[in-house]
């Protein structure tokens, strides 16, 4: 069985993509949830592209400076969520998945992979930079979109 997104997850994605999700409510958990929903539907590369596009559209829709977007964080969190998805039993929703993986709610988890100097650099904000402390575990590629 593969991980699934619930109807509520799908509504959340649709609301986010339409710009109707309040920026004040788009916290770390919501980022994880959105990554999970995209990964339920797509391979990691496509999920990353969709996440990037959705985040940039969201920023633009709400008049938030696009410089807030961080490419390395986006890609690294897609990889991290995918890693947890590959290593935990399939869930029927993002809520169940997150409940089974509460460690992901620690937004500072990336600091175990990246030094602050690298992660918060202009280069890391503009393009994906590989971790300098501890590699993100490799992801087995699932093939085509499902």
C-alpha cells in the first residue's frame, strides 16, 4: 500500500494553490503537509517542481517578496519527507503521517545536515546546495508519476 492524501489534504492543496490559504497559517507543519500531498501524487523531482511553483505563486498572490523563497530548504524538505515516507508504514492522510513522524515538526532538523553558514547563504537560497554536515539519505526512485 502506498501513502495516500485525504480529501481534506486535497482541499488544503487546492486552497493553497488558489491563494486562499492564509499566509499567517502557513507554518512549518503546513509546509510538511503540502510536501506530503505532492509526494503522494508524484515522484520527488516532480513534487519539488510543483512545490516550488506553488510556493512562488503563493508569495506573489499575497504580495510577499519572492526573496523569501529558499530553494535549498524546499528541495531538502521534499527529500526529507520522501525519506520518512519510504521508511514508515503507508498512511491514509498527512495527519496520520505527521503523527507517526513527529520529528519532522522540528524545523531545525536541517541543521543536522547543514551548517548555518551554508544553509542561510545567498547561494542556498537561489539554488539547491548539498548538505555540508551530513548527507540527506538517498531516495529510491519510484519511476513515473502515479
